[in-house]
């Protein structure tokens, strides 16, 4: 039987209440990396985590399988590509939130209506159209009567001002083939926005404008929604200004 460690491991001292001990130990290996470390040896992991080398090896095998750890030719272990992927996702979401939400808040304050940031979310082959319209960020109207959509909701990808903008400025292959539909999207691209009353539902109106990446590709649609009785064409320019402000920043 393995002898009991004389000192508790780092993971034992910082165990998550109600958590799994094996996960705590594996995460302690990732936390063992310090600024300036390019790679760590088995002995360094054992010393920094106070785990047996045999335990460290088993945990490293799982972390390597998940691409969180990468074994080098010299036998040492470096952080894996999955760390970089997760970091990229985290950095993008955090920076995007700090960029987009202030613009949406200003738009909602200026108009009194609900402002949202819609993006195309690619779906599996079984999903109609191959993509969904995701409400990634939203600031609600101050009015009691408004549409009730939350950040994270999936909306129709073929109806509503936001959807129309994502189609009009999205991949050409996604454009409808019918003459009437094509004329609609040609008009949206020509004027640079979409304003519709009763498109997604009879009680709602929407104004939407495209947001472009620095390379000119479509990033999202900034959309203002309101009950049909509060629709005002004067809101078109604030929506376009908000989309232009975000262009190149996202």
C-alpha cells in the first residue's frame, strides 16, 4: 500500500466543497505553472502540488488527452493548445461585452426602446437554414410594454429586422432565390439598414443595421425593437450610428 503523505497536497488544502478530489488534483497541476515557466518536469509538478509522482503521471495523462497539457520531446510538460483556445474564447467574450453593452445602453437611453446585438450562430446540419439568430447582448426598454427577449435567446433566422440584416449582409449563398425576396435584400443592402413593422410578429416593429469587422465581413446586427404603435422613423439614424460606432471594434 502506498505510504500516506506527510503533508497535505495543495488540492487537499484548497478542495472545492462538494467537488471531486480527482478534478481538484488535476486543476492543481495546471495551477502549478508560474510566470516565466515554459514547461515543468514531473519532479517540479510533484514538488509544487505535493502529490505523488505516480498520481501526477495519471493526472497528466488525462490532461494531455484533453489537450490541456502537451508533453515535449525532452519529457517536460507545457500548457496545451486547448488552453489557448479557451483563453481566446474568454478574452473575446469579455472584451466584446465591454465594447457592445455601453453602445446598446446609449441607444436604449436615447430612444427609450430595447436595443440588442444579434449574431449568426451556425447550427448542425439538422437545423433549418444551417444557422440561428442569437441575441448575444440586450438592453431592455424602460417602458412597461415591450417585447420580452433575453440575451442568449435564439430567434427566427428568416423574420424580423435583425434576421433580415444578417441575411442581406451575410454569405451570398444564404440569400433567397425568389425574385421578391431578392429585391427585399437588395433594398436593405442599398440603404444600409432594415426597418420593418409586423415582420416577426404583428405587434412588434424593428430597425436593424449591420456591424462589420475591420476586414469588411459581417459581425452582427444592432437592432432596436418596439411595439408597433411606438415605431418612429427618427430612430433609424441612431441605430445606424450605433452600428457604425461598433464597426471595426468587434
